[in-house]
C-alpha cells in the first residue's frame, strides 16, 4: 500500500486530471445522450473517478475534497445498484 501511495503522490496532478476528465466525460455523455445513455457504465466511471479523487485528496490531507468525493463514491454505488437493476 505504501508503494501505491508513493506512486499516487509522485503523479498526483496527472491522476487528479484523469479523475476530473473521467467525471466530465461521464456527465457529458449523459448530457448528450439523455435517456439513451449507458447509465450503468456512466455510474461505474463516475464511481471510479470518485475513488481516485478521494485517494488523491486524502493523501493531500484535504478534508473538504476527501468528504466531497467520498460522498460521490456512495452516490455512485447507489447509481450502480439502480442502473444495474440490483435494487428498485
């Protein structure tokens, strides 16, 4: 785990940009396609970017963005469950 954290810290700005671009891409897809969007895929991408951004924020000791992105992980898990018809 320590090696992974070192990797993240060494590439923090790049990983944050990847996470932000993932979020922009997933929400742009919904904006463009509307009801025809692949919602399960969108929620999976959104949740993965939230995990990445939460990790980055945590390593930076940024409490506000850690909380915000951790919240998006929970929202994403609910979105995955609903889009995948695991819950109604």
